[in-house]
C-alpha cells in the first residue's frame, strides 16, 4: 500500500493499493509514478513532499517543481542521476 500522509498530524491524504505492474508502467520509475499519482491534487499549491531514497530522483523532483510542489529526500551514494560529491 502506498500512502501520502500529512507530516504535521499523520492523517492520510491519499493512498493506493499496489496490485502489481500496471499498464502505464513505461513512464518513469515505480517510485516516481507513485509520488506523482498520490500528489496530483497538490499541484500548484506550494506544498512540500518529503520522501526516502526509494522515491528520490532528480527527474521526479524536477517534475514536482514544474507542478508547483517542492520536494526533499534522502539519497544513496550510488543513486542514478546524482554526481558523487555534489550533495
């Protein structure tokens, strides 16, 4: 189960039950698709999304910024899309 929760009170804002690979799986990683789908109602409202390294990617954060949503996440040293020593 994927869940988008409010960090100030823990209330679930949106969720999705993962039932396996969907038909639209050609666009981005699973983590990116989940974040974009769950946060679609937050477009252009200047909200902040915090996530762990499963979801974090430069391409996702760029897409979120274009949607008017800010993001912050953890990364692994060997994550794709990040240059070593630049963060």
